[in-house]
């Protein structure tokens, strides 16, 4: 059934592939080489996250150290179909896109949960059957004989106990609810009686108050008429008082306005007098000519003259002409000396090439004294050239200096003739005259503006006088209305006092009427609420009575179900044991190594399971068998359980079944595994010893 498994970064395996075949598949290698990891990889491939949670691990435990992702591929054959299960995973779980199951090349499921469901559906193997029957982990071979509840767990008979416990808890909850509902029903019944008493009392009290309300009904109309008259007179009185207050305020405002108008009139008359004086003064103001232009022109000249540099004032244009003349003479003298210098240099050069004291050009004799004289003259001329060149440079600098001064002199030439002392004196006189003219013009402008206001002030005086006359007229009107209001207030006040006295008398009776009317409304509302609450309580009582009946029925039904479950569990165990024993005898007879062992049987004695072997001398219970015989019986029971529950054991995996056994018992386990292939087509077994090599059909050495 299991054909091949491919691993990538799974525990100790980086990249590996292992092939399996029918018969015994022996995985051989030292401890820590990854034998158990192959079986774990098959488990992970089949059940994914369910297996990881079942063994209490996490995905990171299956990942090779340093790797970020791993992958398991399991190839199987089942009922003529080729099945491939792939699960790609990381530290936090499988990758949906890399987890799938295919049959004959067609993908039928994707994702962790869907692939696991497809495995269970197609192979007919659940995780509990796989873990307890098909995958026997190290040290768990004889667990089926040692733990009393182990077989019940495989047969799912423990589910009856779980269901019974659930029913017991449910019945306890129902009893508690029955007690709560019964207590609430009693409380509501007491409340119903109290509400009935309260409703009758409210009806009696309401009848008394309605009778009293009828007796006080006539007072209401009289009170309302007296109230209307009283309020009307009070409103009239308040209106007159407010009007009087407003007129008094208006009178004060008019009086204040009259005072302000008289003050304004007095100020305007003073302003007219001031305007007349200004008119006279305006006529006597002097006329001063245009000194402004002359003042600013002179101030400009003085400003420029004061800025003339001292060197411009002391400069004489003759100096520039003299410097230029001297430069010209020195330049001419330098040219002459240079001409003579070139001539002497040629002479000296020719004399240096002369042979035998004869000139090389004309053939004339050259005396040493003449040559020496020319050399001395050459040296003197060179010194003269140097002196003249320095003089020319000096004179050129002097000319440039005088040219700069001359340019400055020409710029200020027209201002050098000004007498600053006389000019400043004249400027002071013009400034004083200009200041007087400015002050006079300012005064003239002010007086002119003042005189121009004369007509406007006269108009304002007329307006103020008109306002005074109008205010006096309105003051008389207000005074007249105040006198009239005082008379009306006295008349209304007398009528108001009479109406108020009657209103207060009737108010006491009316308040009693209103209080009674409000109490009647309140009692009606209370009666309505009490009647409504009473009906609600009655409805709730009926509802609770029905709920109590339902709870009583549910409790009776729950008790019956528990009793039935207690009867079904032993019956189910007997049926399952008969089916298991049929398979057990078949398997046991295939695997037995003693002819004296006639049959094997699994029975229940005093609440525990006992496996026993039939011999000619009687039954032998499993705890009296040797270790090898116990292993035989344990394997037979597991295969029988698989055949009874799954229809057969398609494969079986044993992890280190010979661990901690001596040589004789290891040999018997090897023989047992070999014989097991007669009832189980594919067996995978691991060991760090080589005892299975002789019986193995496929050997995988790590």
C-alpha cells in the first residue's frame, strides 16, 4: 500500500526518497539516524495538523534546523488507484498551495484540513485507529494488554461513559432550572395575590375621590372667571406702570438732550466769535516773496563745496604740464642712450672676434687701449639706461597722479571760487526768512480753513435752536401724559385690590380641586398599571406552569435515556467482542508458534479485559504468558481489531519493537513480524540492530 515517501528538510533528512514494497520493509540504522522520522513523516503526510496536535508537538519540531520550509510526499496504492499526498509546511503550519491530494493524477483536495478529510474518506482510516492499531510506537506493543481502558477507547465504548456524564450534567442543569422556575412561580403567585389586594384598594379610594371631585366642580368656573379678571387688571396695571416708567425715562432723555443742545449752542457761538477774530487776523498777515528756490539752490552749492577734497583745492594745473614735459625729455634721452648703447655693444662684440689685432670687417688695426675704452663706455651706458628707465617709471607715475588730480580739479573747478563763509551767512538769512514764510503760510491756511467754516457753524446753530424748540414741545407732551397715567393708575389699583382679594379666596378651593383631580388621575394610572401588571403576572404564571410541566417531562425522559445507555453499553461490548474474537482466532492461528495453543479469546471479567489462550489443559490468561507469547498475543489482538473495525490492516508500522529485549526475545519478535505478513500485506519496522535483515523484503539502511 505504501510505495514511496520523499522528504525535504524533514527533521534529520535534508533531501531523501525511500521506496517500500509488499512484505517486511526494514529501516536499519544507528540511533539518531532518522528511522523514527520516516514513520513520523508518514503520519504527518496522512493526518497533517491533526497528527501534530495529537502528539502535542508543533510544526517547527518537524523542520530541519536552519530551513524555512519543508515538504513530505507520500505515494500509495489503494484499491487499484495511485494516491499522492503532498504537504508543504513552515514553522507555523502547512502552505495551502503546497498541500494537496491526488488520485490517478487528478487533485481531489487542497489545504491541510481538506486533505486530511479526504485521506480518512478514501482510505477509511481515522487518526485514532491509525495511532492505536497501525502505528505501534516504541515501547507500546503490549499496551493493549496492560491498560484496561485502552480497548474501550479503541472500540469507542468510552463514548457511552462520556454521553452518560453529559446526560448526568444535563439532568443536573434541568433539576436546577426546575428549582429556579418553581421558586419563581411561587414568588409570582405571592405577587399576584398582593396585586389583587392592591387593585381592589385602589378602586375603593378612586370612587371616594371622584365623589369629592364632583362636589368641587362648581368652584372651578368661579375661580377661572376671578382669575381672568384679576390677570386682566394686573396686566393693565403693569402696562400703565411700564408706560409711566418709559415716559419718565423719555422725560429724562429729553431733558438731557436739551442740556446738551444748550451746551452745543454755547460752543458754536464761541466758535463764531473765534472765526470773526481769525478773519481780522487773516487780513493783517504779511506777504513774503519766493525765497524757497534760492534757499535750496544755495544750500546745494554749499553742500558740494564742503565736500571738495583738500588735494583738489591745493592743485595747480601747471604741475601736470611740467611733469609731462620732464617725462618727454627723459624718454627722449633714454632713446638716445639706447641707440649709443647698441652701437658700442656691436663694437665690443666685433672686437672680441678680432684676430691679430685687426678689425674683421674693415681690416683696420685695433689697439687694446681702444677696446678697453669702449668696454668702459659700454658699462657706463648700461648704468645710464638703468637710471633713465627708473626715472621714466617715476615720471609716468607722477603724470598719472597729476592726471587724477586734474580730473578731480576739473570736476570741482566751478565750486572752488565760492566763499563758504559768506555763502553760509547768506544761507542762514534765507533759512530764517523761509521759516517765517512757512509759519505765516501755516497760520494763513489754518485761519482760512477756520473762516471757511463760518457758514457751516451758522447752519449748525440754526439746527441746535430747532432741536431745543422741539425738545421743549415734547417735554410738555410727556409731562401731560404722565399726569393722565397717574390718574388711571389710581383707578386700576383700586379695582385690582378688590379682584385680588376675591381671587385669593377662590384659589384655596381651586387648589383643593386641582389636587383632588391630580390624585384621581394618579390613582387611575396606578390602577391601570396594577391591572396590567396583574394580567402580566397571570400570563407569566401560565407560561411558567407550562415550562414546569416540560421540565418534569424532560427530567423523566433523561432518566430513561441514562437507564437505556446503561443497558446498551454491555450489549454493544458483547457484540464487538464476538466480532473481534472471530478475527482474533483467525490471526492467532496464522501467527502461533505452538500447536498446543488452540485458540485466543478476549473476554471481559469484573470490568476489565482479559486475553487468554486455550490449551488442552485449559485457559492461560495473558499475564501468565512469557514476554514473547505476550508480544504474539498483543500483535494478534491489534491485527484482529484492525480487521474487525477497518475491514483489514492495510499496513502496520512498528518502531523499535525489539528495544530493551534480550537476544531470544528479539529472535521471537523477528519471527513474529515475518509471520505477520500472512495477514498484513505491508509491514514497516525499524531497529538499530540488524536482526530483521534475514526476513526483510526491502531493506532501507540509513
